[in-house]
C-alpha cells in the first residue's frame, strides 16, 4: 500500500557507542515517555543525541537525564528545512512539508495496481457485497455515502443489489475519472453520483443515512484514513444513521516466527561453512527493527488465544481519541514453544440496518481467509523459550505521529511471569518494543 515512512521497532542496544560527538536536536512536539528507558521532552527543548541506535529511536540527553527518544519528533537546528527521518530526499516543496503526504498517498491510490490489489482481495470485497445484499430491503430509498470509493465497486453493489435513493461515491485520487465511466457502463448513473475530491473539502447534496467506507490500513489505523471517515460522519451522517463498519478491533497474540527468524537471523550462523555471526546484530537492527507488514501467521504458531486489545465504536469515536490509544492484555501460554514476537491484525463489524439481525464481520486474522492486509509481526530483541503455562501480560500503546499524520508509534510493554509449583518467586522479564 502507501509507501511507509520508515516504520521501525526501537531495539534495546546493550553497548552504547559514544565515539561520535553528540548532536543537538530540537523537539518538534511534546513527547511523553511510556517506558522506564524513554526520555520525555517538550516542543522546543534542545536535546543532545548521543547515539542513533536505530532509524527511529535515538539515545539522547536532556537536563542531565538520558533515554530513548523518537527521531520523528526531532529536527536539527539547521537553516533549510530538515527532512524527517525515513522520508526519502525529495526536491518538491510539497512532499517534505505535507504532513499528510497526500500527493504520494493519493498518487499511489490512482494506480490500478493498488485498486486491483484491493478488488482481488476476495474476503474483503465479498464481505462488503454481503453487507449490501443482506441489507437490501432496509436500503430501499436510503441515501448512501461511499467514502474512498476507488473504482466504485461498493457503490455499484448498492445500486445493483438494492434500491437506494442515491449513492454519493467520493474519491480523491485520479481513479475517480474512470469511476464515472464504470458507473455508466454498469447502468447505475441514475443512482450513483461520483464526487472527485477529498471528502473533507466536498459539498454533498445533503445528509446521508449510511456512511460506508473501506478505510482500514495495516494495524487497523495506519494511513489514518479513519480521520477522514470521522470528519465525514460528523458533517454528513444524519442523526441515527449507520456507519459501516460500525465497529473495529485491533487483535494481538504472542507467537512463534521460526521460519522468518531462521531466514533472517539463523542464516548467518554458517553460510557455506563460514561463521558470519558477526553480522547478526546488524541483521537484528535491519530486519527485526521494523514491523513486518506482510506476515502470514500460521494458526499453529499462536502461543495463546488471541485477544482484542483496542475496540472502536465508529459512531462515538472522536478524531482526538486517535492521538493516543491504549490497550491491555494477559495471555496464558497454551503450549511449549519459542516466543519470537507478537502478531497483530484487525476485525471490523457491520451492524444490520434491521434490529436484532446478524452483524457481519471481516476478520483479517490467522484463522480466517487471508486478505491483502495479511498480518503485522513485531519481532522481539531475541527469542525466548516457553514451557507453557506462563503468563504474558502488558499494554499496547498507539501514539499517532504529531508531525506525520498518517503514521503512528506502537509500543508494546510486556512481561512474562511464571511461578513454579514450589512457589518460587515470580520470575519476570520486562522488555520494551516501540514501533514508529
Ligand atoms: N488501505 C485500504 N485497504 N483502504 C484504504 C482505501 C483508500 C481509498 O480511499 C481514498 N481516500 C482516502 N482518503 C480519502 C479522502 N479523505 N477523501 C476521498 N478519498 C479518500 C483513496 O484514494 C483510496 O482510493
């Protein structure tokens, strides 16, 4: 999907390298530490960066205190504009200063490649078709807004499978120029009207009864198109109207990832009979210091029963809630295995328009048909052997990036606690993972 500014997991670095003189950076925005080894600061603070331990997490000092800070919250005090960490060098004024990166974002969605990827995702597209089909009766005479309609497939489902009064198909990318043709070619021009532009900037003929959108990104929120959906809800959805999806959950599970670990880390043990283990710390930083968005988790690699860590009600959620979302979890390890990391995915629900009728759901997890989102794998600093019976508990924090508005930092704080039958003291390990 949309090219990611350097998403990475901050790693624990045991040996700090202080050979380079510290560099002074300025805080772009307030940052509140969410772990014992992070350093809080305020916008305008001048920090001394001693070590750029990874692409997104640096070891810095402020007022005599040291700790990890997110590089995306900092800029150097230089005359010309400072390009953010992870965004490629770009001459156009627009890209380096547009916090929504809309030129790049809508540019990518204007390609058939991405539209084909979403349309080819059978589980995704068929779920939306089923939602329309099973609600065709109550959809009669209603006004529908399809936000981010792309090729207009959902709008065409509405017009072909139900008898709505009108469908407003809203699309900001250049694909909208073709959507008009598709609407006419499928004989739906009486019902479906295409509006090309950002939903936030458009004038619609009036309020709508249903706001349907396929807005979800990796880890549910990446891309933050959800903000556009909430803004459109507040502006166009009538009182008592329906949001589709009506609800969304972010799911998490501790897991094994032996194939990935072996492929990227084990490989250096003895390639062609040679000892390349000296490269393993680089491999850790290069491969495991960013979420793996294209992971396909096998059910047998789940070490516990997955759980919903964050749940959103699309009728009551506010844009301001998106700045910081927090969830808790407690997993009971159900089998012996190697704890390589956590895998996350999402589920979205579509409440029926008719009271006490079935709510439909799109589940992008390992026990359902794979989707183009696949799942997201967060690797640990190093694998941990588990016997089964342990408890893995902790919290997950999603902090929206204050500068790059389509990005977020995901921090997972967790501990393993296992008490022997003999009542030994609690053995606990505390690790901190941060994803930018
Ligand atoms: N990532 C997945 N799977 N789905 C995301 C789906 C994104 C689609 O919605 C459009 N879109 C996103 N935000 C807006 C907006 N504010 N106004 C109008 N159109 C918009 C994009 O151009 C894509 O075609």
